[in-house]
C-alpha cells in the first residue's frame, strides 16, 4: 500500500491545467458587433460602386483549396486549374450541395 501512496504523491506534483472546450473555440461577435458589421456593410453597398464594394469585402481573402459538403469532398481547386474549370466546379457544388444552393440575404451572408 505504501508504494501506491508514493506514486500518488509523485503524480500529485504534476499539475494538469484543464480548460473547457469552449475556450479553444474561436471567438464570435456579440449581437451588437454583428449589428454594427451589418450597418457598415450596408453603408459600403450604398456609397461605393459594385467593384469597390467587392474589393472591400474580399480584401485579404485567400482561395479555397477544397470544400466539403455532408462529409464528402466536392471541390478540389489547385493553382493549375483554369478559371472556367473553377466556375464549373463551383456550379456543380451548388447543385450537389443543398447547403450552398440556398439563397441568403446579401447583408447577413458573411455571418
């Protein structure tokens, strides 16, 4: 019984820091921040040309390498793919993935 007690004492020196899984999740916006973002998006849409608005909304975005729908890989885009092939692949994905086929409000689409 004594060796077991020593093992327990030795293991009690190790501190395991536990963290709820929610703490590992990315931070989300508060309702007030979401409303502010929507208002800012509407302002951009109402005061800029379409080209300027698209440039503002897409600044800093990187291309999607692959897309999964219902657990299945549906699109795999690499640097050598022609733009027309990418468009065709995305159209195929919209048709085969019901989640992507839904229309969404333009102001709330990013959220």
